[in-house]
C-alpha cells in the first residue's frame, strides 16, 4: 500500500508543478483535468488524516 500512496503523492505533485510551469509560460487554462486533480487531492487529504 505504501507504493500506491507514494505514486499518488508523486502524481499530485507532478500535476501541481505542471500547472505552475504553464502559468509561468502565460497559459490561463490548465490542460490537467480539474475533476481528476480534485479527486486525487481529496483522496490524499483523507490518507493524510488517517
């Protein structure tokens, strides 16, 4: 289970870094699916609370 949680954390981190990089390049919209990102964030918040 540890590996799955680490991969989710890396996925979340990667999405946030990609969004920041695109904002610096001047893009106004994100190519990352907002719904998917929100689900990952909620899942990681639940795991962190345990």
